[in-house]
């Protein structure tokens, strides 16, 4: 199991669509910084929503304070994606 990157403070997501295009989602920065990010990731893992596999329904990006992706995890399936999207309050960008 991957350890959360020490610079992690937020999350975002990306999902590939069936027509070959991609969809980027908004970013969420945790008020508790790394601790908040780590807690939320732990919850997602415990519920079986995300893992380190290379294939999945969507990609959960872990962000640093500058908004750069420092790590990623895979959201397993559509049901997990709906949960992650709702909990984080993600919206389509652009």
C-alpha cells in the first residue's frame, strides 16, 4: 500500500469518457492539510473505493499546495466514483 505523499494537501480527479475524451474535475484543498487529505484517503481505501491498481473508472489526483499532482490513486468503479465525487464535492472544470 502506497504511503501518502508528504506534500499532499488536496485532491482532484480525472475521468476518461467512452468517446475518448477526458474530463477534469475541480480541486479540493483540505483545511487540515496533509492530515485531512490522509484521513479522507484512508476512508476511501477502507470502503474499497480506491486502490493502487493501474486500471480503474477514474483517477484520484493528490495535489500539493501549488496544485501540482504529486501522486494518484484509481477509483475502482462507477459506484465508487459517484461516492468520491459526492463526498469531495467535485464539479467538472471548464
